[in-house]
């Protein structure tokens, strides 16, 4: 019964653009599913193909955000305006409009807890590390992190380091054999192999 309700809610949200909050709470859509919903109903300026977006991602001004192809947004925040203008208007009598675009080019990933400020272009082929605060453009093919965000390394260097680390894992053959980024048939075996590798038999000390 619950499965039928979930399917109905998902279908209603994706075909009408309404009921998204109910769909999120009841069905917990994957980043791929939420990205597809945002592509059709999210009111972004534009979105390319293969867009992934966590349901915890916060975008204050989607109309000012342009998303390229192969982009992933984790639980990050994209800010398109500066709320201080309300205070300036109230206290100093000035009528201002402090807004800005956010342009995320192709093949980019924005990490968990990061904040992207207005008037910023990211990439292409770039990565924003978890917790970073991006106040300036991120050059193509780079990894940035920190507050304010600075270049850490090139994306190619990061891929090389991750690949070297992964090749030492005794379960890497399972990762290479699985179907997609998540394979229910292999996940229990992967989880057990990881625990054994990092913590041994599980005893303290």
C-alpha cells in the first residue's frame, strides 16, 4: 500500500511540479531524481544534462543560477543575493539591489556544507571541497577549499591521488564490477570488507 502511495506522489510531483515537499519527506528521492525534478520545475536559469542535486541543497535565487552538464550539488548553499541591503535601506534610506549570478560550468562538483556566494563562476572541470566558502571565480580544472576558498590542487592531481589510494583497497575489484555507483547485491560485502580493512576484527584498541 505504501509503495503505491509513494509512486503516486512521485508521479504527481514530477508531472505537475507540485507536492515536492511531500515527495521529499515520503520518498527521499535520490540526487539523480531530485536533479531531474529541478531540471523541469526548479526555476533555474538553465540546467544541462546529468544533473545531480541532494535534497538538502539550498538555492536562494535559482533564476540567477546556470548549471552545466555533469554537475553534482551536495548539501551545499548557493546564495544569489546579499540580504544586508534590507538593513541599509532601513537605516540609511538607500534603495539598492545587491544580487549576482552563479555560473557552474560542465563537469563540476560542489561539496557538502560549502557556500557559493554571488558573482561567481565555477569551472569547468572543477571541484569545491566540503565546507568551502567561495567568494571568487574557481579556475577551470581545479580543486578549491577553505574559507575563503583557495586552489588546493588540479582536478587531475586529485583524481590521480584518489586512484592510487583506491588501488590499495582489497575490495577495489568489487567496486569495478558493480553496476553504477550503488549495487544492492554488493553493498553488504563491500561494507564488511571496509570494516575489516580499517578496524580489523572490530575489537577496541
